[in-house]
């Protein structure tokens, strides 16, 4: 029989990549995502003996990641945005996938933390409305409305970029009104 440390190590090896990807989509910065993932794994390790069901470990880790992300957002309201200097040479326009990915993550970064978490859990983690509501401790109506508003904002921001890459832009109901989006 494996020891608790060996069980945790096996879990951390298996889950760290998925947690890191989710953390990156939440915060938009690889270094911060690595910190969030490490903090999450440390907290899961500290609670390892209390987690009763082996099937619930990843759900516990994801919830811990979300809580850690929200606490970090509250602590650091102002974020420094780095921009490339204008004197850098142009790069070749061969691979379009990285550009599209950067455009998507930049657009995702414009969403408030809770709305961003809803979009990431709903469409990246492929969770149902009910599962997201449970994870974030909110109503299904909140998940639906935040998803709709966030997707409308992302479509508005990414319309030209997505069309340029041959992606379906989808519906655009009305222009984005920031007064209608809450910080959740």
C-alpha cells in the first residue's frame, strides 16, 4: 500500500499540468499561474489527510485554485501591463495559432475576475452551468448572465481577429456596455 506522500506525489504529477493551464487562463501570466498552482498544491497537501474521497481530490484542488486566485485578485487590484516597445522588429506572420491564442488571452484579461473564472470553467474546463455555480457558490442565473455578457464582450473585442483567422464570430447582440457587467 502506498503512503500518503506517494499518493499526493502521484496526484500532483497527474494534475499539475491541468491546474497550471487553468491558472494561466485565469490570470493571464505564466509566472503568476505557476505561483497559483504551487500554492494550490501546497494547500491540497496540507489538507490531504482530510480529503476523504479519492474522486474528490481534483475538484478540491480546482476549488482551492479558484479561491487562491480570488484572494490574489483582491490583494492586487492594480495590475501592471507590459507593452512591447515600438522599436522592436516585426516578427514573421507564419504561425497564426500563437497570435490568436495571445489575442484570446488578452481579451480574456479584460474580464473581471469572477466573469473570467466563469468563462474559463464553463468553456475551458467544459463544466455545466450547475457545476460552475456550485464551484463559485453562486446561482445558475448568475453563471448564465455572466457567461452571456462575457461572451458578448469577447466577441466584440475579438470580432476582427476571429474573422481574420477564419473563425466563426457568432452572435453580437448589442454593443458592450461596461455598466451592465458586474465584478461578481
